[in-house]
């Protein structure tokens, strides 16, 4: 018996990939068949996703998947970043390019939203952290535009791509939870608050859960990709972080995870949301995960801080080589300059070295003087933010941990993994890098009957087939002092 093959489409903020997973009893084997850049485009002053180029990348990847499997894949699942959406008219045509969550159109909008629904009430209803990019703020910013008036439907990014591939529309639950319009306790729309904001949640097609059937590839898609039909599309944890957390190779429940990529998403997997005022003040979010879990986590700026520095240096005519920079950063003395990696001042694109330098200067820390010093400052700051998120999440939820898992691209960053182990005072298990694709593929494989079991069983399959690295903690005292200093700097 040949193992069944599934394609995972995993779109990140800086690149997209199509990965083929062959899954049989006791085996999972991944092959990346196509990787393509995700380059946002500023048009008329608004930052957009280049959605057709992403869709072309998906088709190209499926064609590659067909070539490697004799046209025989059993299924496709799609995950991407959260919160963003496309609007469709009454005939299903896309009305304009989806706007990027880092665009400034939501500046000042949260204030308007909280005037209609106080922040505490919105948190009690949806469990979602304050972030200017949440779908709720984007929809309020879009309300009143001719485009919005013509819209009959909103599709979150993975749902939009699935609609183009299958002709069928749905709203996948884990990603729907990031809109800040859904009640994570009931898994239903929070219509009470939505109505008060002038948002009709019926613009989102019916909800579907990870594992639900989401249609078959259209005939023209089969023809274009050389795949032999029927090929089912399965709803997976379509929020990339939901798939990444499903792909954490944890044993038992006493673990924290950090999904480390453009963002660091750091937190715990819980059975139920935590919606206390303390939790809101600490800006923890309750997103839904695979199999009814809650992803209780904090958004930390992540490698975005470095990516945006690299972009700036290249723009100034001094491009840096990433490997060289990581090696040089390891030689810079630790913990000299720290910034608050949760600070939303770092959210928008723009001159990142300047913003980091300003923050260091304001705090009285030495201003990094070369790229290696910036990189060191960034990794130390991320490790400190990881520590705070891991500690605070335990305090606020009462759920203790004894291991921290780092998954995603950041699992390859040894300096960051070791600093995180030191800062947390806990062992860090790093990998797999492609956790999101693994989570995506295993949820599909289970829906097709190629594997069975609970989320814990899927994770044990990952443990048996992938080889993570372990970093043991060393001397935490320096980090205790750094954490105290950082806490003293924050406004109360
Ligand atoms: C990571 C991620 C985060 C989400 C951010 C914006 O790729 O999906 O979980 O907060 O992107 O959508």
C-alpha cells in the first residue's frame, strides 16, 4: 500500500510554500515542492497583498505536486496568516485586492470601536487581544466605502483561495476566531457586539471546522494543475498559527509553544478561554485551535524586527547576509540593549533601525552601532518577551509548564533558541521548522482516514518522525534582572 499524499498550502507574510506530505500508519514524510515570495504592494498609498500572484504560486505548487505524485494527491489544505479578507460582489467577483494588516487605514479606528463597544466588553465577548489590525477594525475602517457597499460576502484569505479552487465558500473556525467577532466559548459569531459596530457577520459564509470537507478542486483547476480528480479540499486549522500549534511535537499538556516566524506567537494550549480583566490588561488572546482547543497566546513582533532592518539596510545600499549576521550577533555581548518586542510602534513597515535606536536611547541603553549589534538587541529582546509571555500565560491561566517548544523558521535560529531557554529557565525543544505544514497535513490525513486519533496521537506521530533539537537553560539571573528593568520601563 502506497502512503496517501496530501498537499499543504502554507502562506506566510514573507513567503508561500506548497508541501507534499506522504502519510501512512506511523509515517509522515514532507517534501517542499514549491516556494514563492510574498511581496506586498503599496498602491495609491494603501498596502495590499498581491493575491493573484499568491494564487498563481498555489497553482504552480499544485502542478509541481502533481508532477511528483503522478497526478495523485488525495487532498489539499490551506493555511495563512490571519485577520485579512477579500470582499466579493453578488456574483462572487473579488472587489479589489485584500489590504495588508500592516496598512495604516486602521489608525484611530480602535478608539471609534471602543466608543461603541468598550474594550472590556469586546474582550469579554470575543477573548481577542487589542490589536489595530483585527478584522473588526478593518471592517469598521472599510464601512462606508463604495467597495464595502457593493460587497455581499467577506472571505478570509485561506477561505478566498479555497473558494477559487473549489467554487465553494465557507469560513474556517480557527481563523474566524481572529476576527474579534466570534465567541471562543460557543464557537459562534458574537452578533451582539457585531451589530453595535454596524457589522453583519452573515457576510461571512457558514462556519466550518478543521477536518470538515470544503469542496473538490474545480475541473479547470484540475486541468491546469494536471491533477487527477477528484481532489478534496479539507478545512484545516486555516490560521497558520493554529496549524503550527497542532504541529508542536509536545508530550502531555505541560508545555508552552512559540510559533516563531515573522511573528513570535507565544503561549499555551488550553481547554477554555481566559477572559479576565487581568488577562485583557496583559493583552493575551484566546484564538481557537484544532479539536476544540484554545490558543492562549501573545503576539510578539518576532523576526519582523530583523526582516525590516534588513530591508532598510538593503535600501541604503548595504545589504546584509543573514548567515553572517547571525554568526556576528553571537559574538556581541548579551543583554546590553533591549527593546519591548510587544510594542506596537514596531508594527508598521518603515525605518526599523531608527525605531529600535530611538527606543534604546529613550531607555538609556547603548544604541546599537552596527547590524550585528542590532541583531543581538533584537534576539535578546525577543527572548525576554518569550519569557514574559510564558510566565504570564501560566500565571493568568493557572496552567503550568515544564517545556517550551519553538516551531517554525525560528527553530533554526540557535542564538534565539538558547537565549529563550536561558530567559525562561526551561528546556527549549526546537523544531519542526515546518510545523504549520505538518499540522495542516495531519488534519487532512485524519479526515481522509489515513491516520486516526486525538491531537495528542498526531503529535506523537510527529515526535516519532521528526528530530527536534534541545537547548538546556543556563544561568537565569541576568535575565531576571533584565526582566525587572523592562517591567520598570513600561507605563503602568
Ligand atoms: C502569523 C499570524 C499571527 C497573526 C498575524 C496576523 O503568521 O497569523 O498569528 O496574529 O499573523 O495575521
